[in-house]
């Protein structure tokens, strides 16, 4: 039995065996009936409107700000030199916000899940507390904090000044640091001036948009990850430590894969709203950080060009769906590959065993 | 020194007001199958967790091969645990689970494959290597957990009630398998259990733990036949206790005066003096139950007491009798041979005699 084919003939291929399990729990007729209300809701308020938006893009705009006759002019007019940059910026900001949210939510959820029951409820409740105030009010609060005279901006300035002061006073550090900070070899006074000019302002920058978005969407990242972490069996961490893993290795290799589902939903919960957000960039992004959402808003409300706004929306949806589709495809290919690899391994091992 | 392979030196651990482990000193030999046996909450798991590095003792030290490991983190000591719930990594295949410690130790790839494959073969799980833990049965998970902990040949393998989650048949099967594995790998096993049957059948030596203290440390037969305290006698197997005072000593034997019971003769192996309060433990299987009194040639000094049958429990291999003798309830076991043919038919409320040889009772000093 050294021929691999004969070995695999004994047992059906793994893919078939696994498929058998999933076929068992197919929902019956009654279960389909139960889904009708939510299905109808989705059709009525999501699928059909989305389709309408798609159809709008194949119309010209009418003179009175409505939708005109069938035409491809909207798509032709869409060739605005600004758009690729804005789409790219939107994706970049969304990516940054998602990354920060996940990075912050992971240790936070881990810590909450390890607390005792009483504290867990309290802290989880505290995380949801900001939702009791209006979203716009909260963003406005950020606006005042980030304002050139707001305390956060003041602290930031103070920190920059302190850094320069520190560099000036530590011998040995000062010379190269001052040089690298001012390539022309400026004096420290000049560096101080540079701090106070507009480039160090947080408000009306991409950084402000990322900061406020992270603040806004962090609870949406914490909640799914925390829910997954709460179900996580922490004795697995002990087992990993016991087998020789450092704590961080165990966190990376055991905890994070263990709560993978929570992370995936957290990514979706953050990435999708951020990509379409327009209130935050409008309020704290200034002219520097207008995202695709702001452009859509501007086209729809300012220019009264509904088909153009629709086309931008479709563009945005595509820019999200295509990478996601690619990710799903890549993932399933990975799984298939690893299955095939395991199958080959099993065959190889069986061969080796028979040789002995 | 061979004797000093693993040493607990006056180890104490408190949780708030509770002293979980109270000044425990143990010395375990290399390659030994050592059991910690005790009721739940007696501190045996805390002892194990301190050896694994998950708890730190409040005082005392732990030495492994002469090295003080008390303050080392779990990943810094070559001591692996088989957890009660197995704790297999659900996101990894069986193969990856077992290879985990080897990969961490950065062993060469060929060596990892060789070790994992050979241990898979040893536990007869080669065909399941690519499966995930949730696709295995309880017994298979158990074997994988043991293999995962053994594969990089730790200095000590800790087993925390590893069979508790299995059903009876599987447990008996795994007992034999564990014994075989221990013989094959020659690694020191430290086994925690509250099941005296498991401990007795596997261990080279047993430490009986109660309330954070070692009550007795000995080979299984000694623990059963010569318990050091009333607790050990009652925890290990069934027994009848007769509490009283030594009335007189006659050579190697003595007579014990028990309130509300006729005097009992017992072997005085500890040379206790009259007046000493003692608990006499007599195992049910040592007590004979017959309708007629024993023949005189059985010996003059044997204990014979008339009793009445209160209850009979037929259990296949043997029958258990509950008897009332001078207002005390005594239990006795009678093994069967040719049960239906020639057993004396003893039934409820029969007047019978219970009797045992003085050598068959074992005295422990009462506190």
C-alpha cells in the first residue's frame, strides 16, 4: 500500500467528508417562513433602494435638481481628477481608524473578560455610556477640545515645547536632534516658531478625523470582541504558557485566533460606517480631509445632482465590496489549500507507517 | 541524588483566610508515578498549580533536580500539565496541537515531524492528525492532551484529574493506557485525583491530602491496610470504625473497650499503652457473616459478635450486608463463589454472627 492513490481510495477525500456534516442541518420550510418578515424588510428598505440608486446613475440630471432621462452622461462626467485621491484618502482613513480601533479594543476586551462578573457588567456599561448623549454634541465637544485655544491643542503644544526644551538641555542629544528637526540648522527659537504655525494644528486635519472617528467607533469594536472574549476559554492560555509560550505569544497565537469571529465583526462594524461617514470629516476635517461621504453630500445637497451622487455612492460601494470579495476568495483558497496539504500529509504519513 | 528529584520544602499557600496548602513537604523520585489524593478542596490542585507555575507559594520552596523553580514562570520550567478539561487549542489541528511545544522550542522541522508522528502512533491517533479537537471523542481528546504534554519530554508530567470527564468504561480503559504510557516514556508523573481507585491502581506512591496537609505518604497497599489516621482509613475505601479506649494489653494484642459494644481484641502493632484512646478500623471484606458461630479451631482470640441482618445489597461480585450488632451498624462484604448453589441463605432480619481475626483490625490513635 505504498501507492498514494490506493491510500486515498480507502477513505473518501476530506472535502466530501466535511460536506456531509454541513448538509445535516438544512433548514426546513417552516424555518424559511420565519425569515420572511426580516427578509421582506431587507428587500423593501435595503435591496430595492440600492437598486434604485444604481439605476439613477444611468440617468442625466434634470434642470430642476431631480432625475432626468436615461443617459450615460453621469458616468462620463464622473471623470473628475479629484476623485481617485478622495477615494484613496477615504480608504486610508477608514483603514487607519479600523486598525486603531482593533488595536485598542483587543487588550481592552481581554481585560474586561478577565474581570470578575460584577466589574465586567459595570465596565461594559460604562463603555456604552457615551451613547446617551447625541453624536453631534460629542463631535462638537471634540471640536472645542481640538480648537487652537482648546485644552487638548494647548497640551499638545506644551508637549512639543517640552520636547524641544528637553533636547536643548540634554547634552549630546541636542546637537543632532536640533539638526534633524531643522535641516537648515535653524536655532531653537525658530523651531519654536515652527511649532506655533498652522502645521501643528490638530483640528482640520486628517489626524483629527482619525482621532474623533476612533473615539466614536471604539465601542463598536470593543463590543463584538468582548462578546467573543467572554466566551473564550482562558484555561487555553494557561495551557499555552504551560507548554512554554510567553504571555504575549499565547495572546497572539491562542487568544486572537480564538476570538477571530469577534474581530471580523468588529472590523466590519467599524470599517463600513467610517467609509461612509461625512459628519466627522465635515466637523473636524476642515478642507484638508474631505472624504467621499462629504463629496456625495455636496453633490446631492449642494449641486442637486442626484445621479452624480448616486454614481459616487456606487463607486464607494464597489471600493468596499471588491477588496472584501477578494479577501473572502483568498481566505477560501487558503482553507482549501491547507485542507489539501493536510490530506497529503495524512497520505504521506500512512505511507511512511506502512514502510516501517 | 536520586531521592531529591522533585522536592516540596515546607510549602504554604493561602487564599485570603483559607490556607489551601499548609506546610507541605514532599520528595518525589525520578520516574515515579506519584499521586495526590484527597477530597475536593483539600489543596491538591493548588499543589499541582504551584508546581506548574500558575500559583506562587506564600512560603517554602520547590526544587526540581536541585534547581529552585519556585519563582519561575510556567513557560520557564519543563513541567507540563494535562488539564482536566484537556484545554486543546480549538483553532489548531491535532497535529499542530501536539507540535505546539516543539515549535516553541524551535526544534528543526524534521525532528518535529518525527516526534509528533511517533507519539501519534503511540496513542494510536495517526489517522486523526488533521482533525480539529471538536471532531474527537472524550477519550481521544484525553489521549491528545497527554501526547501534547509528553511530546517534548518534560521533566515532570502533571495530570489534574484527567479521567474525571470520562465515563466509567472509558476511564478503566484509560487507566491501563496511562499506565502503559508511563512505562513507555519513563517520565515522572504527578497525578491529582479524588478517586481512590484511580490512585491505587496507578501509583507507585500516594500522598493523601486533607485540609492542606499530607495525612499519609506511602505505597497504595500501606495506605489501604495501615492508614495513618482516621481520615485516611475512611477516605480510602469503606471501613467500620470502633472508637474506644485500650483496656488491657496482652502480649502483642490488646483489648479495646467500646461504649455500647462488647470488648474487641486487636493487634497492638504500635505498642500502645492502656488508657490510650483509639479508633479501630475493620474493613468490610475482612468481616465474616455466618449463621453459625465460627468453629473453635479458627482460634481462641477472635472477635465474634451476634447480630441481626438489617439490609442486603447484592452487587454481583459480592454481597454487602448491613448488620446491627449491640446497637452499632456494621457493614460486611461477602464475595461469591457458586453463589446460587451453596451459599448459606442469609436473609433480612436473620440472627447471624459477625466475626474477624484480631489481626484484621487496624488501630489508629484518636486525637
